[in-house]
C-alpha cells in the first residue's frame, strides 16, 4: 500500500496565471521566476508548461546555476536571468556558453566580469540598491560600474534592476514612491543625452499587481521593458487579506491531498497529540490525516488551522506530528477512514493556511517534501 498523500500540480492553472501576469504587464516582457524548484512546483515541469503557453513566456529567472544548466540540457532556449549573478569567476565561461544573463550587484562582480574575456557580447543586469539594503549597487558605485562595463568590449546590453521592499503594502504605507524617486535620481546622475535610456526591470508579483500603470508599463519610467512575477504564477497572492488570489483571478497550481487513516471518539477532557496540546472541551469525534511536517506541512500550525475533509471545512487539533495531524470531525459527521482531505489548494486557499500558521504561502509551497508524490494535471 502506498501512503495516501500526494500533491497535484495543475499546469493549465500555471499557464492561466501567466496570462493574468501578461494582462497586468502592459506589454512588458516577462521573466518567470523559477528559483527554489519553481517555488516547490517542479523546475522542468513548470518551465516546459510556460515555454509552451500561448504566447510563451519570454524568459526564466533563477538563482541556482545547476537549475539553469538543467533547463538548457532539456532544450529550453528562452533567455535565462541569474538573479544573483555568479558566485565565483570560474562560473563565467558557463554563463557565456549557455547564454545566461548575470545580475551584477557588487562592484567586485562588475570588475571580475569586465576583466574576464568572454566570447561574443555578454548582456548583463545591474541591480541597484534603492532602499531595500540587501543586494545592489549604491548611487556612488553606479558610475564606476558603468564605466568598467563600457570599457569592456565583450559586454553587451545593460538593463537596470531594483527590488521593492514594500510593494505588498497599501500605497499610503509603502516606500515604493521613495524607492522610485531614488531610482530616478540614480539614473539621472549617469544618463548622458546622446545615449538611449537603459531598459528597466522593476516589478515582482506584488508591484506588478498593485502598480500596473506605473511600473514597467506604458506610463512607467522611460525604457522599462521587463517584469518578473513569481508567487502569482503559482496561484499565490503576495498580499494579505482581503486581497486574495481568487479576487485577483489567479488559480491554485498546487493542491496537497491526503486521507483520513483513523477515526476515533474521545471523551471530554481527553488530550490529543504530543504534549496534550489540545484538550477536548466535550465528547468529540476526531480524525487522523496522513500528513505531517516531514511532508512540508507547517509544524507550528495551531489548533483551528483550516482543513477540508470530504469537501467540508474543519480545523486542525493539537500539534502537528512528523507524519500525521489530527482534525475535528464535528463539522463532518459523515467522514470515515478514507475520506479525502485537502490541506491547501483547490477549495482552500494556501494563504489561509499560511496566515493561521504565522507564515507565508511562499514557505508552504517551497517546503513540499520530496517524499510526497506529485501528479501533473493539464
């Protein structure tokens, strides 16, 4: 017997969500972010689905060099953007050979690439720090970077990128305007009248959805051309309630399924699970689900976290175990051993589970364990 847990990956939903991203992109080209195994959804399956969409995705964005090489080995020809560039100089010949575009975020990266002769013309992205203070060149570093790249004959097109820290916040509480102002100032300080504006890549999912008219669209800063959606492609919302994925027109790509493997009656005052964290307030009927934190379900999810049993909404009871969790069957009197359980996905938004567990939908997707079988649907 196989353990009754699996995840379905709905590739038709993935392509649908790409279409939603195009609607918001206002003509900008799309980098589909596939880092972290396509947010836990499977690198190759998602890349192939997006590459065969109509219209096909314009390019892929990754962190991991090995993932980029996997895409090339599979025959995928779309441009590939390396979001953290390269880590050591010996990776540069691979980038050139496989047509991978590095994102340069330090002067040391710029210097190393500029001083390493490569065949052809290597396009690059320059990441600018406009206030998030993670990766990116500061204003005083940008002129040096552009000068070194201009002096290197093997450097091709340059695109400027930044990342917004609070694109998921309401506009009145967001630092977006300040970051855009800083970006405009950095560009103005190096822009020469006789050269075209640099292309820009600014918007992640949150910025794309919340500011479609001002980020990378026709009314954006001159030269805007690329957006880079991630979570929205997989049917997840980058926002807190009440703006859910469903209201945005997004469809869930991953659904985590299981079944009840035991049903039992417990008396008032009985404890459930490790540490007796839940004490029954009355006589209860409970179910045990074949899913635990070793499958990727959040261990810290509390009592009451929503679960669907036989299509009916109920809640988690007690602590999540490595391989099992318990649910209240009071709202589902007809449930029995073998009744289907949905942990998140179709019928139960992953954002609800993540919010109850004090985490993000990103983490739940990425945490799906390798031991969970995956079934593709299309």
